[in-house]
C-alpha cells in the first residue's frame, strides 16, 4: 500500500535553482551532453521506472525475502526482470566512463538516479548499488587488462560486484582480517577465508559476481598494514569475459535480518578461489579508502530515501484519517471528525520528516557537486580542495542523515498510530529497512570518531575552519543589503546560523584542548558533536533554500506556493529542529568521567 | 540467543531501600501476608519462571508467530504450557481480591511480577496482562452476579479477558464507535460490530475469553456520551460458569505486525453476540477511564522491560566483542583488540540504557505505591490524593518511558553493530516488539495532550504544583545539613534538579498564558513538554536513588560497589541525559505558527 512519486519539483529546485548544476556541468567538457533537455528526460524516465517497476515490488520483496538453497540465492519475484530492464535501459552505465562502455554522464546524475530508485525500493537498489563500489575500485586501482575485462561487464551490468571486507571476528577493525591470499606462481592468488555480511554477495540477477576482497599475503605485516585487495570473480573467466567455470567461492548462507529482506546478505566461503591483486601489495586498506567517501554518501542517501518515502505516505494518511476535532475549532464540521493533519503535533511530525527529507537531499546534492569535480576536474588544486571538503563532510552526512532518516521513518509510523505497526501499510517496513543505515559502512559511532578524531583534530581544525568560513562568509554576504536584496527576510535565518557556527568553532577549540589532556574526551564527545554539526550543516542548506526561494519570488515565477512552502519549511527547521543543538552542546562538553568512572564489573550485579 | 536474569538486587534496592515498601505494606491490614520472606520467595519464583520458561520462547515465538486458521488462533509453541504453569502457580490470582479466589497481595507485587515476565517475553505476558484490564473493569463496575461468574474464572486464569475499544474507523476518537447493542428483552443485549487490534482477542490458552466491549444502545446520544460497556464472552455460559456453546463472536483474522508476534492481535466480528451491560448506560467511556491509568502504567512498563533486556544483552556483548584499541592506550594488550566496552561512546550507549531501565523502574515503583493506596486505603482523602497524583504522572510514564525504552532498544542494536541487525541475536526484535508501546493505549501525542491539556491546564496547574512542590521540598530537605548528612555529596544533584523544577513551573505558566491566546499552543508544545517533564521526573528519582545509596554507604553494608554504581549512574544521568531538557524547552516554547502556517495543500507538490 506504499505509494511513491518522485519529487521532481523538489529535485529540480535544488538542481537548477539552489546549486546551479547546469552552470557547473558547463565547466567540464566531458559533461557537454548533460543538457537541461537530457537531464529532464532522465529524471522523467527514472521516475517512471522507480514508480512503476520498483515500488510495486517493495513490500512484496519484504514479505518474500531471498531464498537460499544449497549455495544458490533466489531474489524476490520481479527483481530479476527489473534488473534486466535496468540494464537494458542503460541505467547501470549512466555515469560511468565511456572507455568501458559507460555514458560518461556526471556522477551527480547517478546520485539522483540512486535516490529515486532507492526511495522506491532500497533492497532492490542495493544490487546495482554495490556494483558501483566494485567499479570505482577497479577504475582507480585496476590495470588496463583488469579494467577491460571487469569494468566492461560491470558497466554493461552483465555482471555485478561486491565489497568483501567483514569477517566474523571483525567489521570495523579490519586489522583483524584473516582471509589469506597465497601466490599461485602464475600471477594469480589462491584466496581462502570466510567473509560475512556481503551485500549482493550471491543472487540470480547476473551471470557473474565480481568480489573485491580484503586478504593477507603470506608474509604480510600484522594489522592494517598487511592487507591487500584482490579481485575474485564468482565464476572463473577468460580475458574476453567468457565464463570458464566455478571458482571455489560458495555462499554458505544468507542472513535473516530485521529489514532490507530483498537484499541478500551473504556468508561467502573462499576456498582457494583464484584471484588477482588489485593495487599495491599491503596497501589494500588505503585503496579501499579512496572511494570510502562516495560509498558512505551512498549510504547517507538511505536516510533521505526513508524520510521521503515515509513522509509521502504519512502525509496522505494524515489528510484522510479522521480523528478528533482541532482544539482551535472544527475544521471540517461536515465530517464526523477532522483529518488528523489539523493537529499541531501531527504537523510537527510531518514537517520534521519534510525538513529532513528536503534538507538531507540538499546536503547530498551539495556533495554530488564535489564528487563531479573530484572525478572530472583537470585542475589538481580544485580536485584536492573538493576532496578535502568531501572528506570532512562525509561522516556528517553518513551518520546524521541516517540517524534523522530513522527518526523520520519512526515518525511516519507514529502518524499512522496503531496502523503504522501493521505490515500491510508498509510504514513499519521503512523503519526496519532504514535501521541498517546507521550500522553498515561504519556505524554512527565510527563516523563520529572519523569526524572529530581524524578529520578535525588531526588537521588541527583546518577542515572545520574551511567549512565554517564558507558558511560565515555566506552569512555575511546575505546579511548585507548591498549584496542581498532579501536581507531583511533572511535575517531570521542568518543570525541564528551565524551564532551557531561561531559556537561550533569555539566548542571545537575547547574540545581540542580538553582532548589533549584526556584522550577519552574524543570518544566521549564524538556522537553528540557529530549530531550537533549535522543540525548546523543542515541549517546552512535550509538558509540557502530560503534565499533561493525569496529570489524566485522576487521574479515572475509560476507556482509561487512552491517557493513559499520552502521558506516556511526553513522557518520550521530553525524554530523546531535547530534548537536541538543546545542539548548536544551541553552533553558533548561534559566530562568523560561520567562515562569512564564506572568499572565494567560494576555495570551490572546479576 | 537473548539472555535475561531478573535484576533482583536492583528491584530490592528500590523496594526496600528507596521506597520502603514493607513499611508501606504495614499501613494496610490487608497486606499483612506480604512479609519480607514471602515477597522474597515470590521474587525468586517469579525470576525462575521468567528466566527458565518465558525467556526461551521469546525468540522462537517471534519467528513462529501466531497461526490463524478459519477463526481459530494457535499461539506459538510452548505458550499454552507456560500459561498453564502460570495458572497452576497461582500467578494470575496474585494481587486480586480474595472474595473471588485471589491471594489479595498488593498490586505493587503484581507489577514486579509483570516486569519480570514482561522482560522475559512481552508477547506471552500480554495474554495474562490483558485479563487484568477486564478484571479491573468487572471488579469496579460489575454486579455481584457478574463478579461471581466472571471474576472467579478470570482470577483462576481459566478464562482470559480483553478490552474491545478500537474499530476500523476509530481508535483514539472513540466517539466514532459504531458497534451496536440491542436489548434482547431479557436483560441481555445483542452486540453487533467489528472491533480491531484486539490483543489476546483469540487464542488457544484458555477455554473462554471475556470481552469488554464498547458499543451503542439504540437510542444513545451521538459521540462519546452515547457509549456503553458490555461483557461479551466468546462462549456463552451459565451462571455457574459451565459453557453452553458459541456466542457469535468470531475472529476474522489476526494482524501481521512489526513485532510482538507471539501476541495475537485480532479482528473480532460480533454478530448478535449475547452480552450484558456493565456499569450505567451511556457511561461506558467513564467506566473505561476508571482504570485507564493502571492500563497505561502497564504499557509504560514495556519501555522499562525493553531497556532492561536490551541493556543486559548489549553489556555482555560489549565485554566480549574485541574491536580497535582504546584511544587512551590498549586496555587488554594480550588480546588482538580491546573489548568494545573500553570505548567511551559504547559506554555512553550502555549507560543510557542502564539509566533508563533503572530510572524507569523507579518511576514505575513510585506509581505502584500510589496504586496500592488507591485500591486499598480506607481513607478517602488519601485515596483521592493518590489518584490525583496517579492521574498527573500516568501520561508522563506512559509516553516518556516508552519513548526512552525504544531509544534504549535501538541503542542495544547499535552496540552490536551489524550483528544487531541479524535476527539470531534478538536485539532487533526488542526494537520491533517495543515499537508498539508508543502507539497503543494512546500514542505519545495523545498522552502529551492528556498531560498538558487535561491534567495541567484544566486543573489550572494544581496537579503540576502539587508534584513540583513535592520535589522542591525534597530538594530543600536534602540540601540542609541538619536534615541530610550527605548534603555535600548531594549538591550536584539537588541544585540542577531544583533549577529544572523551577523552570518547569515557570514554563508551564508561560505556556498556559500563551495557550489562552492561541489554542494551537497546546498541541504544538505538548510532546516536547511531556518529554521535558519526563526527564525532570526521572532526575528526581535518580536523586533519590543516589541519596539512598549514600545513606547505605554511610552504614555497614556489604556489596558497597552496588551503591557506588547507583551514585555514578545518577551522575551520568545528570551529566548526559538531563541536559536534553534544554532543547525541549526551546522547541516547546516556539510559536505554533511554524507548525500551522503551511496550508495542507502546500505540504507537497507531487
């Protein structure tokens, strides 16, 4: 019973008006085909495919799940056909390089595609999504032969890919990886070990699956410095891509999970499987990290997808469900009761979902522009600048957007009341599907350590300074009548934003000082600090959306209500969401003692 | 793989040391049997039954669910046998009146029983739990004949009971109830209509099910003033309890839900079923509301159960799972990595669960004392005072404890990382099971309106004043060296608590003034206001637990670490949880305009 319409007006507002994507594309000759007409057509086609093909399988796939039988996995009904349609439609190749058969369109377009498809059916979208990770690895680190063989097939979509990192004893702490790679003497390696939690690790959508596997060479140093990266296909292949036969990679089982049940999460056993090294020996982790940011932004997207899908459905329900009367007087006296949308708290829940969905989308599109630049610009300085910013903002996006995505999904259930708990409506499924997003690709806690520990403290605050200066200079510009005719209306956003950003800087300095004296300060403050940073970052994008809306309204636009709604949603965000930073500020600055003083044996007396 | 040990030390700390339950029991001659020895034995037996019989079926029941076949429901494997053991052990009759076969022990003991059983297996515990609701209704409003017939069987546990309120078109807004009751002319009524979401509405645990049904008499006024209450047994019975035959109550289906899958949620079709009126005509809703508070406290308990179960399992995992090194230096250098409990953020999650489980339990036990008094005291004034306080604090308990219970369950998943998402561990099930608790028995939004709109504003703040004065006078007493030798250590709790309570009073007055000008202020502020009130209320109980712990430590007690741990957990609560009131204070005082100004047609442009 879930419905979904791709929010093309919202997408185009960001794409065209807020972020000026067409101007951005014009900077790169590679993107000359990405004209407004083509982009428009892609949006329309993608919306159609998502709404008509992917959405209808969303709930049925949850019910059916993936079937495991003696090493083979059958995906839910319709998945295979939809994947074939996706491949035939050229969707997999959309934003991949033309050398290996891609259409060479901007990565940012690929992100919009992932958003629509992921909102309509996240479980399904994970199969092609995982391929992107494998493709990026091969693209950056592979040899010419490896690219010709694997990238061509992956770009077509004839094969799919995976990332095989996690083992039973370790997920975050990859230094503990045990999988072994023994040279065969012919340039190939015999890979042996067990990998778990491998998304799209086994399925029936494609004739081959290309696993990117972390493993250790026989003489490798201990820990993270002794990990190398290998390409290990499920089926052994010739250089021309023809399949020779099985390659000793077997699926031992698939996980029975809380959600994303249409997505097969495999245990893979490698038993002297033939693989080839990709990238330098013992540098596997660095190679992995080269595109960790994009993988994490891809996961951040899940939060936006959950918020959008849950919002659309909760809104429809809130307009239809009749219960009680408005406290300020009956609104639809002719009916037995008012629709629940008249109640302020229901509106608060809906607006929270809306603010997170639209604000999160803005954050993703901001980052997509950086990714375009990183992957395409010929100017090294510009590329590095974009990469530096991406590295800073990625943990915020990943953790913050998945946390507020989960909150939004839960609010959607809450709007439905008891009906939200019933499977038929689909609302509880969004909660279950989205729940993985704060766990995989690095938990919220890991993202928070990455942000505060690595990105901020290790750079002595440089990365933070660069981003906060961008916001403050935006605020300065928008607060002057000479540079902003909408200054007066924008004050209500600019002042609280400036103040919050100034505090962000100050708290960060104080945290850095405290962290020098007490190393536990970092872990103790990190998650609150990340959420704090997230709310301020999202406020920056809501301010920009409001500014753009004022500019549009000053002109002769149709659909004036659309822009008014943006401004009012920004007001909601600043009034009702941004104040959450107060509590996070208080708790992140608290002494680590309150966390560390209780000996672990005193945590329970059972 | 879930484990559970009843936290008897924690329970007894509250029972004996913080709330002085034995002294409290001595006030009532009815409770003379509730001696420390007996209470102890009950705790031990209840723990055994919960740990050994109920817990092992927790996960299997989730997997199996209830089976529906042509009107009959089969509960998961083991449920029936456990229920029979429960009945044979006299557990159902524990705290019910001796006139109809009960043991006449205090309701507060029944609450401890519900806590242990509900933590071990909430789904199972719902069957006997629902009976209590029906029993209370019959006890208060039934005729002597009704009590003799129904209460006797329900107290034995031979029959179970339900509450049939919700219909497809209404849950909260019971004025929309359509089920009809037509007099048969012989003092009975023919009941016809459809009820949905009926927990324990059909099952195989008992030979009969006694439905308490809201329905309308033919000439009843519209809305809530025309609803009457009926007893409608599933099987028609003689006055001596012998079963005559079916009574035209059929189960149309059971719901496929997110969680509590072992608990059957039935659609019941009444088709001229024979029922008898209970309580006065057209006063059904008032009759229901006489014990609404206890039903809601019973639901609040689910939050505590979820927090406790999730905490116990997350703690074990955090001590065993090895990942990364502590940032302040390796803690277990002999192992490949440190256990994750060394990481401050993992500790923050565990301590949050612990603070909510133990703080929530304290709130429940505080209320249990009120319930004992209401149901037993001969002093009408005392009874009324207790009832007034219960009415005030119930919405806080119901909404706040279920919200933080859900948060705790989610934190438990987070501690497990990706493994938390896998069914086998049971952690995600706690999230799913607990998710219903903020929805049924009145959503969080409904509780918040009850608190701010009915309980506070309608009483012109009297109920709030009475509770806040209790806290402030506690603070005054504990802040004077003459009345508190631990004054110095308690300052860190007493000052922030006093300040928070003073603010609570002031904000409430300001809200009342604003609400007079703008009725939407109530709904707009209500949920933030409720959570704000909840955090302060829990702080009061953490202060009391700390005070008690200081007192015990001043004496010659064994297990000193136990009391030290209580104090440190209180410190954690005040440092890391209580500051959440800052954000709630800011958002609850915000102008309703930011919620109401967007016309509903402008909430989406799809």
